[in-house]
């Protein structure tokens, strides 16, 4: 236990201090390291970066001064890299993705020889860096991120804030009343709930960094369309209050991601009295297939 704690503290320190691409001869204005820890505790890092003078030529890695170059890796070991065209050698990969785009900073990360659980860490304070190509929004961050992960056997968790499978993951240090997906500040854990993944899994993670407010800031009339659940916390029943759009389906998961109940259209309350105290995730979908996530805490 002490060794694991030491590793976690070390990685957290690295995440907050490693704001450079180690092998680059010139540093971009903004560097966002993404640290991955494999299930056998091997660690690899990739770097998403912004540089105003980046060439940003689609399909080519020409910003070698910023570290966007082919690097030889052991393809039999755990490693992460940005999926880009076109390497001539099978054992070379791109571990830094540099762009001059001012609307979004994005990349697809491939991970090979993954042993679950897989841990992903980042430094959320970097989303407040004024070198980002986005305008200021008062005290809010300059940017926020969204992560989509491939593979139906990857789930976020396990913890008291488990996310339902295949929901987008938001990365921000600000929490709002409506987020259409799951929110994490600095750490995400992917594990195989169904226990059917290969021992050396290959998967992908898509990350997109955009101006703050694109994903989490919505108009009040949009908020009113989504169902509300009360009281929260609850000791027994939760009641459903609907906005302008009726729900098509509501699914309730426990904190292990197990589907425990499906609420059919027309019901106005759900009885949780037979379930143990804990956190329950409600995944709702309206008639227009707009989805939302609510966390209900069942007290004693």
C-alpha cells in the first residue's frame, strides 16, 4: 500500500510539473501531458500541445523542433501514441501532437498492450493557462476537455462516482448543474467490468480541448428540458419532474455500473428502499434522444 501511494504521489507531482516536451528543441506555448499507467504499473506519456508557429500540416509530422517526430518504441511493451499518418517503420510512433488551431486542440491516442485497469492522469490547472488560444471567461478556465474512449469493455471507475459505459468524459475544474456525460478533474480509471478483455488490449482515446463553455455552459431553457429527480439525497423514493420534453427511458445503475432498474415512460417516482445506501447513477434519454446523467445518493 505504501509503495502504491508513493507511485501515485510521484505521478501527481510529474503531472503538475511536466509542462514541457522533454525531447523538443523548442517548447510550444502550451503543453498538456497525458499520463497513462498500465495495470502492471508501467507508465507512458503523450503530449498535446499548441504552438502559434506550428505548421499543422494534416497527416504529416513536420514540427520536429516541438518534438512532433517519429520515436522508436518497444512495440511488445505498453505504449501510447497519437494516431497520425504515415510512419514507414512499424516500431516508430508520434508521442507529441502540436497544432496551431485556435478553435480546438484534439488528437486520437492509441494504447497498445494494455493491461486493465488503465489509469489516465492530467493537470487540470493547465486549462487555466493564458497561452491557450481561447478568450477569458471571468474566473472560469480558458478551456475544458472532452474524452471519448473506444471499446465496449472499458468502463470508468471503480469509485463512488462511477460513470455509465460509453458516456463522454469531461475534464474541467468547474462543475455545473448540467453536464451531458461524466466529469473528472484529474484522474480517470478504465477497467473491464465484464471481464472479457484481452490481456494485451489495444484501444483508443479521443481528446478534444475547446474554449470553456462549449460543453458545460447551456441556456436555461435547455436545462428545463431535462428531467429532475428529488429529493437528493433520499432514504426511499425519488420523484421525477419533467421539463418540456418527456423521457423515453431512464436507466438506474449502482456504483459498480450494474443496471438495476429501467423506468418506463409514464412513471413519476422510483422506490429505492430495497437497495443498499450508496450512489446511484440515473441515465435518462428524452424523445429526441438527448441524454443526461444524474447522481442520486441513497442515505440510511
